[in-house]
């Protein structure tokens, strides 16, 4: 990777990481998976007919893997930082990854694509016994993958693994995962993110009427991205739409702060250090961020699929397999 290309990747990651962290979705649900179906871990089947490493045939058309494309997973976790781990839950106490954003950095076309995954998406998740031994997989909500493991790195690894299974075993180059406690700090560091209230949120805050413009301060930012049951129909899909409103404005503010103060990135990363699990070098970010040139950040995309209420009363999102294949072909491959 050339120095210029490397610099672009670093800045793009930093911009989207901070924006994603600000969008951490904190659900108050305590999902249970006792009724989920157990099965031994299979090899992921794909709708794509692979016949060599870089070329696929999909719907009768040949596609070649686009060169210089890297994909990263950004996640926000719902877990109290001081939640105790007991002997019975030591390996199942990582908290739920309620916000999941996949960033695809396309150096060839100088673009950054965003795919937000619904926390309720059903996929194969590796499960552990109370003694920490892998016992196979269960079809669970994607957010639950992060709960398994005894360390933040274990939690991250199982989350990345579940996302890869969902998306036909695509390569994920790195991850950046933080706890929701960073939300108020980051919002205030940006000077407060201004949003337009999309739904009636007066049960959360009496001033949050539909259409009102509010500059969020401190815990208000957490409430805006976290509230669900008392807003609209109480669905995660509605909450994801609020994220989009928050993201676009947060990115504008972040870009402004980076251009105004070269030290802003360092302070931002330092504030996240204690809550983050990542395999992306912080030193690398700090060295390259001020030399980078931004790529075009594309609008957030979502997989098509169906929402259902399971027998246990919890929501499930079943992603359409063809929608997954379309995203892979449009973002990671090019027609020959």
C-alpha cells in the first residue's frame, strides 16, 4: 500500500469510527436465546459461484474482485463497564453489540461505503459453555455474538466471525469496538451534535417534538440514539433511522474539528482508549491522520429482509440472501 493510500485509509477510518461510536445504540432489552436452535458449525454456503480466487459468476455475469479494497467493522456495545462477571457467566458477559457498521474503503474508486447491520439480524453465532469451550453454533441475533468470551478481544473476535458468516465469509481487515459510555464524552467533544427530531420523543424529553432542531448535550446524545420502546412503534428499524440523522451531522462536525485543530484526533483517541477493543494501531492513526485526503463517504446502506416476532417475543430480522449477494458484488467486485 502506498503512503498516500495508507493515509487516506487512516483518516477515513478515524472519521467513520468516531461517527459510528457517537451512534452507539444502547438497547434495554435483555434478549434470551435459550429457545434458539443448536447445531454443529457448518461451512457457510454462498449464493455466489466461485471458480477462482478473484473471479465469480453471479446471475450469469462474470465479476472480478476490485483491487485495493479493505473492509472494517465498527461496533458499539451495550454493557455497563462495572458489570460483574461471575463463575457462571464469565464467558458470556461481554454485552451486546447493538450498533454494527461495516466500512468498505475502496481505494480504486476513492470511495467509502457504509453498511449498517441490524442488531436483530439472525445468523450463526459461536456459543461457549460456562467453562469457555466452544460448543458449536446457534442461530441467534447478531448482537449476541459479542457476549461470548472472557476478554474484549475474544468478544470482538466472535463478533467479526458472526458478521463474516452472515456476509458469505468476506474478509474483514480490522475492527474497532467501544462501550456506549463514550457517547456523551464524544458528543461534547464535538461541541454538541444538532439533530432534527424525526418522531414524537416527548416521553424521552418534553422538548423533543417532531421536527424540532436540538443540539444534544451530554447524556442527551445517548438518549437520542438509545431510546426505542417509548418512540414510535418501538422498532429497531426506527432507531436505525435516527442514527442516520445523527451520523451525517456528526461527520460534518468531526471534519470541522479536524481541520481546526491538528491535536483533536489525538485527544479523541485518548478518550476512547479505555473502552475500545481494536486491532488498528493508534500510533498509525495519529501519524497519518493530518496528512490524509478524504474519500467520498457514501450514504449508509441496509440489507433487505423481513422482520418477525419469534415465539419468545423478541424481534428477528432475516436478511434476504440475494440482498447480501448484491451488496458483495456492488461493493467488492467489478463487472469484467
